[in-house]
């Protein structure tokens, strides 16, 4: 029988997943074993416990709050995140996205509640009602996972690890590690899998994904759009500057060396505490928390899309690590080719971007923050007067808080606010919600590449509005790959221009 806080989970279905060691459910829930006091991922290779001895929790935080510790064999805290938080748009999902981004560490629960537009009490009540624990417990579980990664992958002193993971004191760090992993931080380091921690000054992490996952394709797509100074692509590794709370950082992303469904991330940070924000942004960039089998099942049921899904199972929707950046780049990409958008964006980065302390390869600066972009003289960038006014107006709206594009924002409200700005029409707003906010169910009205692909497969916008929900963003990427395969590693016709900006709001 399930514990009261996990009564919403289907015990029979969960146990079947555990008995079959089904990795598809990793991240959806954890299994707690009463007789051993540990919790595991569904695919744990250990002997399957008796049904009478287990209970299920939707999050690791819930299991930890109930007194269970993490399994050392299957490392349940290292699985991909639940795709539920990306799909849903309610307050709990918005809160989980903000907590993952490190909002509790930066501003506390009061700041989290303010970003959501609710009282602290209401936020706590909503999370406890669904997860069994409040925001502090969820943040604490994520701090423990960050601490384990730093202990096992670096040679940092434990004091540095404690504060980089977000703990308020070394004592709190020690107590949490002992409680969650049943050993001291020093013992955890002695048991680490191995490795030298990577290049000095860089943190090397493995970012897991659910199979199937073609890391090379996702990285190639990002590399095809790489902006000089901000991003770099060498054919294998995609690098870029991240705008993080303590200052710009650099990440290098490449397929996992073992060929598994994962990406190797090498991070160079201004402040190690930014690791809590950098990791979820990298995961959003690569869409690592998606459940590809669920997506593919829906899309493959349509004969028009079935061949595309069969040819590229598990295809992801590459995103942006930062909503405001995605919005500005969408405006810069209106009615120009990919190459033209890269050129214009590079000029904007050189003009107003936040510079790195020292260049890293060809990387020089983070994308400008809205306040810097709003105050910049864009006359020399090469934009038309109307496009320049649109970009400046967007940046001012973001800087003043009239438009919110953070991980916890309301996506429908964000789209409405964007459409209210001069020069931003349905195509631009939809692209921002898809690639800036990670909404899996977005269709881009009037997109020329999609129209061409729809004609090729004998389909129409009507199918997108009906049969492809709630995964229209993934359908769009499959169709983009058909219309412009050079962006997905294969040769093809030149990429079409995106639609002209909608001036109806001007």
C-alpha cells in the first residue's frame, strides 16, 4: 500500500516497472524499500523487493523526507528529471522549474513565491499536496545531488563543495550527505567511480537522457546556429557562454564517450555556486528530460509522420538556456536566413554582451541582458528601423518586467504579453514559447519550412491542431528536418527564410 503522500501514484503499475527494471520510468518516480531504508530508480539492477516491502514517491525529495537514503548502486539522484514539469503549466510545475534553476538558493522561498505570484503559504501547500514535501525539501534534495557530483568528480576541498552546492554551512552539508547517502563526504569521495576530475579549472559532468537519444544530432543543430563570440562548434563539441547569476560561464557539450544516452558537459564557472543554475540550463538546451517513447508513440500513430519518427526516434527539441535571449534571437531571425541571423546576433553580442574575464577559444561574451540591450545603440548592427524598434521595445519590456520569460513564468501569459509588443506576431511569439520556454506543444503559424514539409508528407495544419497534441513542438522539429536537413547533419536544399514580422500591433 502506498504512503499517504504518494497515493496519487499507481502502485501496481509502478511495481510492474520495477519488476521489469524498465528504464523508461527513471525520473518519473522512485522506489523506497522499507526493509533496507533505501530508495532506488525503477531500473535498479538489485534484486526486486517484495511488493509488500515497497512504497513509491514522485520525487527523491519525498523519499528523503520519509527517512530513506539513496541507493549507492543505481544512483537514483542522477537520472533525468521528470518530463512532467516540462509538459505541465500549472503552479507546481512552474515552481519545480524555478527550484531546479536555483531560485530557492538565490532568493529563498519568499523569492520563489514572489516569482510565482502566490503567497509562501500557498506555494508550500500546493507542493506538499502533490509531492508530500515543500519547496525547501525539494531544494535540499537537489543540493545533495549537486554535492555528490562535486565530491565524486572534483578534488575541491569539502568546504568549497558545501558552498558551491548551496548549503548554508559545512555542518549542514555534512549532515545532509550522511542522511541521504549513509556515509560522510570523505567516504563518498573514496568510493567515487574514478577519473581525475577533468581539465584543471573545469568541472566535468555526465548529463543523462532517456533513450533513444542522438546527442550528435542535437549538438549539430545547435552548432548550425552557432553565433560567433557566443557559441562555437567544431563538428563534435558545441561550446557556448552561459549568462549565470555570478557572471558568465562557459560550457562545452559533447556526446558521451561510452556512446550511451548522455552528454558530457565541461563547465568553467565564475563562481562554483552557479553550478546549480548551469546544469538545468544545459539540460533545457538539449531537451534531456523528455520522454521520447511517449512522444514517438503519439506522433508515429499518424501515417504522415510515422516514417519521420522511424527514421529519427527520440528526436529532441533543442532550446535556449535563457528565455530573454531566445526572444531577442527570434526577432533577429525574422525574415533572414540562418547565416544572416548568426551575423546580426554576433554584432549584438559584440556590442552589448557581458564579456568573459578572458576569452575561451573564440568565445568572448554572454548574450546581452535585457537592460543592456534596451540601452544599446543598435544603429550599426544592420537592422531595419522597424526591426531595431522591435528589438529595443522587447528588451525594455523584459527589463521593466512587463514581459516575463523565466523558467517559472506562465507560458500562455508570456505569449499574450509578447503579442502585445509592436513587431512581434504569432510566429515569433510561438518560437519563443517553444525554444525559450520549452513548451512541448507549440505550432508555428505561417512557418515556410513547415508548410513545405507538410505538403511533402501530404498533411496540413489541421493535423497539428488535432492529432499531434500535446507534442506539436516535436512534430515541428521532425518536419523542419525534412525541409532543411543540413541543420540535422544531412545535405539538402537551402533553409527557407522565416516569415516576415507581424506589424499588426505596430
